[in-house]
C-alpha cells in the first residue's frame, strides 16, 4: 500500500490503521445488508419497490460475499499486526539489553581502574611524580595531586 496516497504502509501502526479501515468497512456492509433485508421483507409483504431499491435487493449476494471475505481477512490482518508488534518489542528489548551491557562494561572498566589507582601506595605515586625507577609522568601530566594526573588517562 502506498503511504503517499494516504494508505497505511506495512509498519505495525499502518497495519493497525488498515485493520481499523477493514472493521469500518465491515460495519458499513452490515448496515447495508440490514437495509437490504428490510427491503426484502417489504417486497415479500407485497410492497412495490422503486428501481434503485430493486437494484439494492439484487446486490445482496455481492454484499454478503464482500462481508464474508472481509470477516475472513480481518483476523489475518490482526495476526500480522500482532506479529509485527511482538517483533518490534523484542528488538527494543534486545537493544536495551545491549545498551545496558555496554554501560555495565564501561562502568566496570572505570571502577576497575579506580580500584587499581586506589591501591597505588604513596611511594609509587611519588615515584610516578619524580620519575624514579624509569616511571615518569610528562611535564603536562605533573601536578601536585597524582590522582588528578592519572584519572584523565582512563
């Protein structure tokens, strides 16, 4: 179906709209069938019908066929719509789980680094600042607080 012409596309929302259109068509056909049946009863009662009423009575088999066909299609449309909705929710849950896992890994890495930084002894921190034993921070990284110099390295 073409969304440019105002018809729903194959998105779940479009399928829901399409189902609503089919339901409306079913209601309209049921009303039409009821009116035709009233005309049939009037004809059986001996009342003469006008030409358009006779044409309407003659269209009863077509109305019934269309009504039956739409009633058969409606559950299929709803089933397809439900399947699309389930797939959309499943994909959203999968994306959310992936996002949470990524955030968890990132937080775990930060906490792990902070843990190891907290284990540094004052002597090792001093060695990093002064350059003892081949460990040396660059001049840009030197500061009075070793922790503040190491945190940007995360």
